[in-house]
C-alpha cells in the first residue's frame, strides 16, 4: 500500500458515511456530491485491488517476521479496500461480475452486502482511520524513519 492507496481508502471511507461527514462539515457536501457519480467505479476498482492486495499479503507472509508493522498495515488497508469497495461498487459488481451467475451466487452476494451495509458507518470510520494511518506510515515512518 502506498500513499495513493491511503488517499483512496480515506475517500472510500468518506463516501461510505456521507451523512456523518455533512453533519460535521456542511461545506463538504459539494465535494461529496462531486464524487458520488464515480462511487461505483471507485468501489469496484477498490474491491478488485483489495482482493489482489489480500492475495499479495498472503504470498508475502514472510514479511511478518521482518516488517510486521508494514505487513499488518498492508493487510488491514487491503481488507478495508475490499469491504468498502464491495459496498460502494455493488451495483457495478452485479452488472459485470454477477450478470451470468446463478441465483444462489446472486443471493449470497446480496446477503453479504446486506450484512456489510449494516456495518457501513463503522467500516467507513475505520476506513478513514486506516487510510490516514497508511498515509502517515508512508510519509513519516517509511520515508523518514525507514521503518
């Protein structure tokens, strides 16, 4: 996960909880409204990127012994990319990935989405926190302290 990944994750978190953000900062409504048309595409791309990142984390499990903080940060960021991307990009996921799927697969996907939507606010807040952590890690710990 790099600096851009942290920014994207923070934006996904913001898009997941727009009502909370607008209640705290009313002037943020215009920015969120500008991003909303791209929410599905951003979510779909983030879900795919999250899947790849989780696979990559498993493949680089040996980093846990050498760079545990980076490995955990990488895994957490990719899990939140997948979860928030799935929630925000579900319409496109249905259109592209589930269009030829069986009724059982579609039902399971809808069931998973329903469970995640119930936790959308908490996932959005945690996504913002993890996104900020990824940004801080990349700017401070990695580039300056070389950890």
